[in-house]
C-alpha cells in the first residue's frame, strides 16, 4: 500500500492537538521509522494511518482513496490488508498462542472459517512457523496469561507476520524486550516487509534500532514533522534538537550514548597517466 497525508491534524478529547499539520508520502514497499519524544504524536499518527482514528482536518489517502469516503464493505477490505503491532497487544489472557496468531487472518477468512478455527485451529503449521521466527514455537499451545510482557509483544508480531498484510504498522513493538531480542524482532519485521515488498511504518523508542534497520527516518515533535531523511543524513544535532526537552541523551536500547558507525573511507582512485 502507498499512503499520502497532507496537512493532517488530529484533535483528541480535551482539545489536545495530537497532530498539527503532518504531511508525508510513503510509497509502496517503503520502510519508515518514526522517532521522537514521548507525546510527539507517534501513536496517533499510526492510528490514523490504520484508520482507527479519523483525522480532524487534512487529507489521508491509502492507495489513492480516502478511507473515510469508502463504502463500508470496501473499508472493511482495506482494513483487512493493514496489520498493526500494538505496544500492548490486545490478547485475551485465556487464549492459546496458536489461536492468537491465527486471528491475524480472520479478516481474510470470513466469519464461519474464523469461528471454526476457534474450536480447532485451522492452520497449526502456519502459526508454528510464524512463532518460530520469534523463537516462541515451543509455546504454541500455551495460554497468553502464562507469558511475560515481552513474550506477548512477540506474539503480537507473529500474528502480523502470519496475517501477511500489505501495510504493517508497528507501534513501539519492542518496548518490553532486551536489546538482543529487540534487534532480532525488528529485523524480522524488516525482512518480512522487504521480502514481500510491502510497506512498513514503525514508531520506535530506540534511535539506534531505527538508524540500523530503516532507510528512512521521520522525526516527530509536538505533532509535527521535525525532519524526514535517510539515516546517513540524520545528524547528532538533529537528534539532540528532537529530544532535547525530554532528555539530554538520545534514547537507545541499552540506555548508553548513541554510537554512530564511522563512515567507510573511500577507496583511493588510481592516478591517470
């Protein structure tokens, strides 16, 4: 899916302006990381892109169409092609992991197949394969209330991997994971999007993960775009300006100062004779 938003504004109850004139164009197959301090509007932006929130003003187009002007059936089909990874996945405590993962395709399966899958999982092998990518295949028949917060986050990612949507929206998908698992999980989202040529937009707390895995970085502050650039053009000063009011240290996975890789020296050119 491709997404275009123009002067997008969102005012939440209590007159809180969550988004203040955001303009972005995201092409099909792009992988974009959204970073910024707490309260910058990252979650609100993803919820608008996922059609969970209707913007107060401005224009939103997904594959060239305003989702809020579509007939109900077309809007439902559009939403079935969007997969959202929530920071706190809405998983029923007594639900088994196999059922939680298979729920990713309920929008494509239809009512009766989805209902039947609740009684007997329709694709156990598919659910196991998705969980295996997050090192959770051994917990296939465990209940969700037996898992830690970090494991539940990985189940949420596995559900979207199984869904195979055209647009993946990941809202702080690794906030409860240790650095090694976080890197692996973001890497799986990256590989899924790149392998199938689908669009991935992720909000991330850890700037080092964003710079490592995403070819495009959008900095959001006070509901507006502060910068939109490839990682090599995101300078330390831009990051300090983005996070300065919240913390003098740019947030990373291990809470250590951000280390930027040294640019590779250019190979010496042979002299012309």
